[in-house]
């Protein structure tokens, strides 16, 4: 089957509004793809849309058809309308709330979120101090530091990927092969909900892409103390190589550029964590001490 080879439209007769709309769609697609760690080549293979056309679309020079939009969205494991989210209609109340939040200084945003969470949060948010979720890219130290932190606090340690396998009753590679990324994300959401609702005190090492799924990440923020384990792109890459695992960078000459793009696209999401611990240039012991200090004795009952 030949991949869709749609040529870019003649934009000479396009209005400025049309051009801005296409540019917004392209930027949104690029962000969604990067957050999921999917290269153009991978997206092309999964969607059966040519890599060249995807590049044109992301640059704002490709006028996507409804069918191609559906194909690309399916490959990313999202609804087609999510690609149009940058131009979705918002209620007046949501617009006013967004405008109000935009006026708050960066230093007050965490306080505002905590107040909203206390007033409108779910039942699980009342016990969030019983769970610590570590987020960040592969190679940040989530497993190594998570186990050590759990031992220090007398809590269980949980690898979320293993819980996803338990939920799906098969290994991750088989889950992706059988159910695709969309199926994996559904199982991931079910696994974290199950963990939270069992009420067990635990340190949870999450997958790097969990922040890209708004509902799942929102539930995580609401039900767990979250800590972003941050590191430089170079250290992320070196640690992954030291582990002998190059996913998702295998056979990609632009591995470091792709890693930087993924990290950049997720930084604002990772930064929503309650705390940030930078592990760059630090030993395991040094990072563990900083992590324990961030958690604080008063946050764990």
C-alpha cells in the first residue's frame, strides 16, 4: 500500500487566517508527537502517511484532509479532534479562569493549584501524602532512587510498567504489538487507578510519557506527591546507553536531537510536579539525599 503523498496546497490564495490555522495545527502535531517520543519516521510507518508530508504538515505548509488527520491521530493513540484542540471552543467561564491564572506570578501557581485541589479534588487527593510518584525521562534514576527512597521511608516500591503488564496480562512489547499505544495508555491509567485505590503507601516509578496523557497525568497529580527527577539530555542518553537500552532512539542518527526535542516538549508538564530534583552530575547518594529532603518528614504520615 502506497503511503499518502499529498502535495502541499497552493497557498498563494490562502488568507492569513488560514495560514495561521495550518501553522497552529502543525505546531500542535509536532508537540503531541514529541511528547510521546514518536519520530516522524515512526509516525509515518504507523499512519501510512509519508514522512515528507508529515514534515510539510508540521511546518504549516500541508493542508491535511480529514482522512489523513484521522490516520495520523489513530497512530498517535488520540482522537482526531485532539489535533484541533488549539482552536477548540472554550466556555466563557473557562476563558475567564484561564485569564486569571495567566495573571498569577509563576511562584504562586503551585499555591493556586493546591487550593483548587483542596476544594475540588477527588477523594483520592485526601490521601495523596501516602504515595510518591517519580516522573521524568528514561535515565533520570526513577527506578534506582525510587527503590532506595522506598526503603528509607518504609514504603512499597512499584514500577508502573510492571503493573501495566499485570493489568494487561502480557509483557509490554506484546501489549504494544496487540493493543498499540492507545491500548497501553488505557492499561496505564487502569494500573495507576488500581494502585491508588488499594490505599498502599508506595513510591511509584512512572513511565516517561505518562505526562503526555492529560487524564492520567491529572489523576497522578491529584492522588500522589509528584517529583520530577531532572537531568541533562547528555546524562539521560549516557545512562540509557549504560543500561544497554536505546529505546526509543534505536536506529536513529538524530538520537540526541530527538531526545532534546522530547525533553523540551515535556518540560512544562514535568514542571507541574510538586518538587523537582536535578540529578545531573550527582551520585546516587547525593541525589537520594536531595530527594528525601524534598519529600520532607512532615509530608509522610
